[in-house]
C-alpha cells in the first residue's frame, strides 16, 4: 500500500524581486547561534553589556483570560507578570528574561515567543495546512510591516522613466480596502488592480470578479498581476467574511494564473455568527447563509478548541502549493502600540523574509516580545534559582488562556456590533410627516400613504470592527439641486457639527481604483470598536438623528466650505464628539 503523501510547496522563487533574490544571510546575525554555547568567550558580537540595561525587572498587571465574557458581563480581576533580569536555563525557548529580551536577537523573533506561535499556528490555528512539513513563522512589527516585507520580497519597483511597460507589475486587491496597504504599493509604481466585492468580500466570478480581471487582463497596462492583497475576515472597510467555498474558487484561479495570495487577517477571531441571525430576523432572510454551523476541522485534525474549529479558516487551510503568505498581528488582540505580529508561509518564503528582516527591522522590540511572551507562556520565573514571584501569583495564560482571551474579545466586539447595527437597522427610513398629516386630513388610513424614504443601507458586518454604510443619496430631497458628491461632502460636514458631533470615515479613504472612486461618495465606514460598550447605542442614535436632520434640510448652507472640515474636526476635539472612524483606518 502506498502511503498518502502531502504535496511539496511550489518553488516561488521566479516571483522574488531582484533585490530579494540577491540577499545573503546577515554576516553578523549568522554568529548568533554560537553566542549560546555554554562558556564561550564572546569577542565577536558588538553587544552592549546587559548589566548596563537600566531595567532590573519589567512588571505588569495583566487581565486574566476570563476577563472578557464571550456572552455576558466582563470581570476585572488581574494578575502580575514579571520579567526578571536573568534566568538560569540553557533552553532559549524557555528563557524569558531581560538579559536576552533587551539584547540584540535573531530576526525570527524572541525564541520563546516564536516557539509558542509556531505551535499555535501549526497545531491550533491552521492544523490542516495541506503541504508537506507545514508552514513556518517569523515575527513582524505588525501587519503593516509584514505587508511591506511581502511587497519587498515579491515586487520590483517600476520607474516609468527607466522601465518598459511590460515590466510593470501589479497587485490585486478588493475594490474598497485598507488604504495603508495600497499606499505601500503605489509609490513603487505598481498597478493597483481592483476586484469587485459583495457582502462576503472579493468576487471570484461575475463582472469585475477575479476571473474576469485575470482572463481579460490588458497587457498594455503591464504584466498580469502576480500578487494579491486581501483582507478576508471583517474586511476593512466592508465587514465581510470570505466563505471557504469562495476561497476555494479564488485559490483555483490563483493557481491557474500563478498568483501569490497575501492574506492580511487582523480580525480573524472577530467572526460574528449572530450577524447572520440578526439580519435574518430583521429582513426575513440573511444576505447569505451562516457559515458557523459546522466544524471546519471535522475532516482533518481538530484545533483542540471548539471556538477555533468553528471559525472560517485561513487560505492556508487550502494552500496545497504554498502560495499563501498570511499576516497576523497582536494589534487587535493585545494592543496596536505593541507593534508586534507574525508572518506564516512556506519555509522558503519565510527564509527570504528573514533575510529582509535582518537588514531592516532586525527584530521587534524586546520589551514587547518579552512582556507578551511572559503573559502568555511565562511558566518559568526562576531568577538565579529562586522564583521571582510567589508561585500562587503566577498565572500565565498558556494556550487555553490565550484562546479563551481571543474568544472573549469576539464576545465584546460582537455585542458592540449588535448594539450598533440594531439601531442602524431600525432607523434606516425617514417617515415623511407631511404626507402623514395630509393623509389624516383626507381621512385616509395613515399607514397606507405615509412616505418612507430610505436614508441608508448596510450589510450586517460578519466580522471585524466596522459597519460599511451606503448612503442612499438619491433619496435626498435636495438631490435634484446638487450632485451626489456635493451632498455626500455636505453630509460629512453636517455630521461633525452640533448637535450631532459624529466623525465617520468617508468612503474615499478606502477606494483603491477608478471603479471604486466612482462610487466612493456613497459610503461611510462606522466603527463600533473604539467606543465604550455602554456608549454604542446612544452614540449610534445620535448618528441616525444626524441622518434624519440632514434629510430634513432645505439647503446646504454652511456645509460647503472646505475650511469648515478642519474647523469641525478642531471643535470635535474640544467637545464630546463621537469618533466612528476607528482603529488604524
Ligand atoms: C486590514 C488591516 N491591516 C492592517 C492593519 C494594521 O495592522 P498593524 O497594526 O498590525 O500594522 C489594520 C488596522 O486597522 C487593518 O485594518
């Protein structure tokens, strides 16, 4: 009987950029492995002496993983986490101390943290990556950094004054997307190639879908794009979750056209099953059927956690060829200021990213890596043979606690999403008082004649931190007099004024290409993440009041001055304005 073997990942080196092909291991970093040889006299490294690091310990008070309840009230208990100056162990994957954390280190990241994440990734987050040997990981300084390294690895700068158009490379992305990513590729002269989206995310087929874009590529624009940037869960800004079925269709196209997928997934644990139920409850039917009534690992290895098994899995779970580079970040699970994340991909790709890291960021901050390592792993606190904290004070999260924390975060944001979207749902329409009144005069039943005007529409966000709201500008009474663009701009300014004082993110900051620019003015993104849980409902009521007041306006006086935008923003900072713009944009 022949044993079933997994496929080997493809060699993707034909996609490496000129510079990335030519990188050699850092001559300095290659010495690092010798530093750990017990008793070695180290004349080689230009390392500062650890006794001159001014920190003797690093200590924090940290939430217990149970703090955030998946479905009801949170608790506030906390534990201490302490990182001592030095611990005695020769095992680098168990050594969490300031002597190593604050020293120069290897580009892969702080060994205890990398080793924890490797286990998390391989055994729990993506237990069924189909290619032989499974993926490798490297720490990053967050997904912005991860993407910039992927772009450096897979794309060459194109200079119109020097290069042929045939050499111009391109990056595929959702038509509305996270603009920092687009601003990473645009200065390199690359084509930004947008793919149409629906409530889930990128379309595989149909007009403007991936197949359409790739099949009908116009080579006068340059090379057919070989890289895709995609946000698959809680898509920023549209809030969609890409189903496994859609992923398979898109992956097949990427195989056909040899496209590398960079999956930027900062919101992966924020998937909201209740959004499907709520949408169906209000609208009779959900925009799509729930993907949460199954275990995604039922036919393979379980993640060991019902929560993780229930989540729509990464592209990595269908990546037979090793063409997926996945970006994860602690920005949304710990804190954005930690500037910490990790990249997961086939080992050869991680090796090239390691070479880029060695000469760019070198490694993420040791303060951050060690405090997060100690919070999650922190099993050994022996300082010169003694425990630095009393044993009963030591409560590191471990794998169970980390997964529990992620689930608790989902609960917290899902409740906010439900609060916001319930109010948005119940207030989409403006009922015209005039016609209600005239109908009473005519003694006609009010319900039959009352005018209903829909001011906005939205799809319940199935994940992430935002709702993507389409402004139904065509229903505004002043539409005959003003263009949609003008009304949209006036609306944005109107919202920033008293008594509304709401700051929303305008669609234009997410429009990645000409087709999206045509309709950008019809959208705003409203974030439910940044506000306190108890503020979400009153703030959203204020926002819908703002909509109503705008629809009742008989003119746009005071709303057409560009300077007003800046003034309005200034006054919001002074007063109690509501910021719906949200995290990191
Ligand atoms: C889609 C997306 N990618 C990346 C980021 C930034 O991630 P990081 O803080 O890890 O750089 C954000 C933040 O808003 C985001 O929405």
